[in-house]
C-alpha cells in the first residue's frame, strides 16, 4: 500500500512538473547561438511588427518573461530572446508578435482573455480579503458554517486563474501555429532544416500555460489541504 501511495505521488508530481521541465528543455535545446542568423529575436520582432502594420507597438527587454502587453501595446522579450540569434529566440519573438496580431485583428479569445485577466485580478483581491477576514467573522458571528462558506468562496475565486489558463490554450496555439510558424517558414526567416526545431519551440511556447495551469492547480490543492 505505501508503495502505491508513493507511486501515485510520483505520478502526480510528474504530471504537474513534467510539462514545465519539457518546456524549459525544448527552449534550451534550440537556444544555441547561430552565427548564420542575420538578426536577433528583438530585431525580428520589430521587423514583423512593421510588416503587420503595427508600428505603434514597441519591443522592450524585460525580466518578467516573454509576453505581449495589450494595455501598453508592447512586445516584451527576455534578454536572451531579445539579443539571441537562435531558433528559440526567433520562434519566441514571432510567437509574441502573433499575440499582437491577434489583438489587431480583434481575436475573440484574445479579447476574452484580457477581460478575464482583469477580472481575475479583482477576484484574487476579493479572495485575499475573504481569507483575511474569515477568522474575524468566526470570532464575531461564531458560526463555523459561515466561515467555511467564506473560505470555499475564496478558493473558487482563486480558481479563476485556472480558468484563464484553460481559455488561453487555443489562443496560444493560434499564436504559434496560426501566426508565427507560417511567417517563419513561408517568409524565408528560417532555413527549411530549422523549421522542425521552430515547431518544437512554438509548441513549448503554447504549452507554457498548461504548465502554469497545473502549478496553479497544485497550489490550490495544497491550500485546501492546509485549510482542512
């Protein structure tokens, strides 16, 4: 019986952290600098934005992870992607530009994610307030039922982040395979031999949110166990 429990825990950890490990592995695997590449990831992002008519969208270096900011209209790239000359650098840069194009085109999933992200921030603040005030409610009202309901509602509010990750996945695949890959392979930005590597990196970029969703689920599960 203990062996089965250990096996189950190992399987659960592999399910949660396996995607994260694979994403990082693929990024590193194809992140080798290439002297034959004519430009960096940042330069390619600027070029693709100009081609898409998005001259008002800027490209910046960030330490908070590669992403497109629809509020400030900025493609933000990590230093190794912005300055890198590798398959990973150009693929990730093209992926983030793909989000800017989705924004330009009024993609319904993209716009829905913006609204959900803004709502999730408010819901998480509400959850924090409910958690903080639960002991006070229990002390003054002296009703364990109300306190339990309050905590349950707080957990549901925190679960909104998980819902965002689920909605995000189709949008991420579109940015990778509907936007970035056709441009990279059809526009002559990558040699034909590099396309499979770019496809692997773009798949990893899209699945980043799956890994994040699983970690969010683990955090919620851990919190529920603590509260029990």
